[in-house]
């Protein structure tokens, strides 16, 4: 007879492991949990490749609350996810985000700041003088004000978070297996089993789907009618034999025409001509991540996705364009202060929209359904779909509440509530 599970989770990266952990730490739950992932190395998962930044500076209360929950979880992670005497450390650095406004944007920034403060986020609103005193390197003559996260904002290591959630879930009894879910079986409105690509069939009382397009796996679910997918990105990971002095852990490097890139990415369907880049160099703060005298860094360059209805471009020839674009990114970084980079690269790996698509991510983007008004909050696909089987819970980036690590942490708990009933805060 086939083995049977109380809950089977499809997708075992940060979201799947968060669900497994939250489920098994719930005192009222004593079931058998299986986590399946088609690639248990998680090499290409968004969780492993994430820039893993967290901020509180949002303009809606619900986003701020989700993110405050996220930072509280990350601060307590050593206790929450300890396994025996092993206390995980995800390298959280609360260095703050700085949002600057000219006179035209000052009102909105002040309004957002009032909301952030009311919700309990530790954000400072500064005029030009205070700003110049705190950040002497910043040109402030055209700025009316800025907001800065004094605490609660910064970055951490996404890979360590995934491993910590996974280790804790396993310690609590979750079973992990390699396996690609290709569909679920159901009887009337209840799922009875999941089917795997290798032909296995695993009976389950409830199924949690964290994969990007759940409607391709679960019969009866409806795909969004006119989806707008987020822009995609090229992620370039480098190991270099150089200390890259003068560079920081996290840098957002804007091009001169940073407004123009929005049109290129979401209207014209072409790569940025003057790229704005996110560069993370985690070995700057954790020297164990790179050999002596070297650094590891990840460069994220937004690109159009593959869906023309979302402003993307399915005709970009990434196998040809990719290597050229890689050279362009390196040259741009050299010109912006990462001098010596190109000659020091020892190992590298690049993911393009085609790689994200090969992961099963719709429109070749790891950032899922865009957070447009019509795809946010109550309008985003629900975690408990109205159509389809009633014992399926959805927990991926394209469903409520959305994309990002704070969402992973809150969604883990939400998914459990869908299975066990309300969990005390
Ligand atoms: C380059 C980049 C930068 C980012 N930066 C940030 C940031 O700064 N801050 C932030 O908050 N968020 C950021 N994110 C987003 C964040 O990392 C993701 O929202 C989060 O990691 C999603 O976790 P997940 O487990 O849902 O998805 P994933 O990590 O993609 O995991 C999905 C898993 O499901 C598995 N899977 C898929 N289909 C199947 C199937 N049919 N059967 C079995 N297994 C399956 C896959 O193998 C994969 O392991 C970033 C993402 C990327 C890619």
C-alpha cells in the first residue's frame, strides 16, 4: 500500500519550509508532513538567489505590519529556529533604507512616514540639514526631505534563512524528498493524492502548493484572466579574487536615466541601456563566505519578462544576448567604482528570464504577478481558492499576500491556519 501523509507540501524552498515549520510547531497538530521539491539542491530557487533585503517603508498599513512581523522573526531567529544547541544566524544587518524626496514628493513621503510611525516602524523623517549631517557624502541641495530606517531595515542571507527553516522543520518531524509534483487527484471537491513525475502517487489529506503556477497542478483552479507579470531580472553571481576595497555589502547603483529604464522594462521590452543595479556582497560582512583576499557578489539587473501583454518581450534572444549583457554589466560596474572586477572573476553563474521560465515561473520572472491594484489584496488569487478542491492551500508568490521574504514568513503561518484553524498570535 502507498504511504499516506496528512499534509504534502509541493515546493520545499523558503515558503514550503516555512509552512512545514509553522505546521509542526503548532501544538494542536500531530500529523505526518512531507515536503517535496523537484530540485532539493534549491540552487535556482528564488529563496537561494534572493537579495534578501527587508524594509518597513511602505505606504499601506498591511504591508508595514507584514514586514514588522518579518523583522521580528529574523531578529529572534536564533531562538525560534534553534535545533538543539545550534542557533541559526542569517547575518541580519539593520543598516536602513534611505528614501529621498524633492519638493514635489515631500508631501507623500511625510504622509507615508506618519503611517509608518503610527504602525510602530522606526523611521526618521529628516530635513536637508539633518540629512547632510548624517550622510555627509550625499548631495542635498535639491532635496526637501528624506526618510531613513533607523532600525528594522536592511538585509540578511536568504540561503541561510532557507536552510534554517528547513533544518527546524526536519527537526520537528517533517520529511523531505526529491520529487516533482505534476498534478493532484481528487474525488468530488477533495484532493486525495499528489502525482509525481516519476510515476509515484502519494495519498494526502491536505496539499499545500507553493509552486509558481498552482493552476497548472490543481484541477478546477482558474488562472488569472489577464495577468500582469512583474518585470524579470538577470542575476549574475561572481566569485572574485579581489577585496574590492571601498565597496559595501549592499549597493543600489542608479544610472543617470533611471526614470527611462521603467519604460524600457515595462513598455519597450528591452534591457536597460543605462542600468540601475542591485549589488550584494555578503562576504563584506561575513568573511567566511569567500576565500581570503576574495569576495562573492550578486548583481541583480531588472529586465523585461517574456510576456508581451505585461510589457515584456518573448523575442529577446537570451542565449546570444546574455553573454553580451553580462559583459555590459561588468563594464558598467567597473565604470561605477568596482575597479579591477573584470580581471578578478574566478567563478560565475548567470540566470536570465529563460532560466526562470525553465523553473516553471510564469513569464520568466521570479517576481510573480505584479502588485498592481487589480492584483493586490483581495484581488490577488486567494490562499484558499473558491473554485477547485477544498483541501488545497496555496502559498506561493502569485497568491495573497504576495512576493518577498516577509510574505514567506507570514504565509507559512497563514497556510497553517487554513489547515488547523486560527493560531494564537
Ligand atoms: C534575484 C532575486 C532578488 C530578490 N530580492 C528580494 C529582496 O531583496 N527582498 C525580499 O523580500 N524578496 C526578494 N526576492 C523574492 C524572494 O526571494 C521570494 O519571494 C521568496 O524566496 C520565494 O520563496 P518560495 O519558496 O515561494 O519560492 P522559491 O524559492 O522559488 O521556491 C519554489 C520551490 O518550488 C520548487 N518547485 C516548483 N515547482 C515544483 C513542483 N511542481 N514540484 C515540486 N517542487 C516544485 C522549486 O524547485 C523551488 O525550490 C528576490 C528574488 C530574486 C529571484
